[in-house]
């Protein structure tokens, strides 16, 4: 038939075919994907994509959802119809899973693209399949709804990881073969470790280096070359799960056991600030920790607001936390900053209550009495604080001699906060009450 057309029309038809095939090829994920970005064979329930930053985990999850809900044509049914889309926060669900560069809207061909209704947290595909957005900050969102498919992003960072994951599992009960995909940079948290040990989990591992040709040169120069070979680099780039350092003052299992979803009534709340010496991207973070003393006499870590930024940025963060939590006092370490901390805070808000503290010993020595409180089961994290807990489990008794160049500012702020709430002493040297 094509041969019977005049040469001019035949050329036009061939050009159109080439354009159509080129457009189809653009959305053919199996053509573009690396082998480890495709779902593994087998009768698994959970596909765990555990890889470093920049591996392409988000694209894996989005394309897996697309392949699961879409049929051969826009109106034909796929294998699944009710999808839970769960991210760490509501903003992540919107900005990463749906609207991101590798999110669901971007990776669908135009005719298959779902309708996104932000106010309803809902995606609706042309064939009637539906996805609903959830976040791990509010685990009870997942109580009740039923699904036959789920995509959980950055599970290892979920603040209420265990509770949100449990609710997701209870709702994954529709259809003949409900399935879920988890895309995450690994951390040694209990929910992820139990998932790895589950025989119904198929695991894909990968690193940032697998996708190096598609990463920005600035990322390679600034992040990869800076952190490769370090403990943080092994976790964030290589996708390795790292347990605590030998002889660490804190234990991950104990932190998990003592974790709470909520604090009791609090008799006192403080915001502790451990300022960085500078504000550039290569400088240390400013540790900002909010903690409270419960009516049960236990300490509760409520929020980690640590950041790498200017004095203006951390000052506003600390003062904002002071008022938001109705705190009694802001505690600031003045060894490096002198009068600077109080000046920054007073510039933001002159009415805040402030107390300066000064250390005469190293970080590890100051940390040991607080670590003893943790060991006694008297300190609890309300939710999960991954970066803080990583620092805690990297600090050993000989830290001050053995770890030059690494400043655990989050831990130091935690130590100051809990010392103020639960320890007493003189000249900055705390002692444990009742010991």
C-alpha cells in the first residue's frame, strides 16, 4: 500500500512514522533504563530499591507505577487500580513523586497522563486507576484506605517510619497480588532492616556511580569527590547500610527501642544551639535541638532544626522554635562564638530568654553523662532524627582524638539541651542527678 503512493506522499508518511516512533521511543522506559532500574523477576511482594543519591530511584518508582496501572492504550485497564503514593512529607509527595523531574506527571506519554488534583491529593488515570498521596508525618492518613499497589519513597527517613509503614501494610489488601515498591537511600533503621530480612522482598542495590553520566558536573565535583570514601559517602553515595562505630556512646537498637510517637506533658522545654564557626557550604552545621523534660522525669528530643547557614538563618530558626514550642530558654555554647550568639538572638527577638554555656572539655567527655541517661532508658526521641542519630552512633569515647575534621554539632546541641534539663553542675561540667 505504501509503495503505491506517490513519492511525495510516501516521503511524508514515512517522516510521520519516524516521528511517531521517535515519540514512542522517548517514553519507552525499558529501552532507556539500566538493568537494575527495572523490576526483578519473581513472585515478590516488595521491590526494595536501596541505592545512593542520584542512582535514579525516583524514576524507578514512577515508571513501575506507570507500568502497573496503564494498559496498552490510555483507556485499557492495567494490572492495578488503587495506588498509595507515600513520601516523607506532604511536600515531598507533591514535589518529588508527582511534579518532580522524574515524577509521575513527567514520565507519562501525553495520552496516558493522569489528572492531578492537589487539593484532593489525588491522581486519576484515563483508564480510571487512582493514586492517593500520603505522608509519613501523619501515619493515620493511611488508616482505613485500601490499595492494591504502593510506592513508598525514602522510607529510611520517615520520622514515624514504623507506624506509617504498618498502616500502609494493613491497607495493601486489594486485588489478587498487591505489591509495593520502596525507593530509599539506606540508613540502619529498624523498619528498613526488617524489610531486608523479609523473604518476600526483592532487593536492588546501586550507587551514585551507576548514573554518573547523567549527573551534573557540579554534583560530581562538589559532593561525590568531597565525600567518596567517607562514612557518610559510603551511605549516601554507595548506598551501604552502616551500623554504629565500634565503641560508640549510643546504640541504634536502643534508640529505636526508646523511640516514642509523642511526648507526655512537659514541665520544661529548651532550645539548644551549637553554632558553626562559619556560614559557607564547607563549614560545619549549626546544631539546633529542641528537647523537653517530661512529668515522668525523662528527657524527650522533640525536633532537630540543625542547618548549614548564616547567623541570620540559624538565629531565626532558633527563635522560631522557641516560640513555636513555648520554650523556657535558649541555650547557646559560647566557646567559639563569644557574645555573638546572644547578639544574633537578640537581633532577631530581644525578648527571648537566653543562657550561655561554656565547655572546658571535649565533646565526647561532655557527651558521656548524657549517654548514660540514654543507657538508663531515660531519654526518648519523639519520631526519628536520622542525621542526629547517625552522628550519635559515630561518636566514641576517644572521639576527640580519633575524629579530626568531623564536628557532630547536632549531638553537641543535644548534649547541651539534655544537660540543662536533666543534669546539674558547675563551670560547665555536668553531673548526673541521682548517680
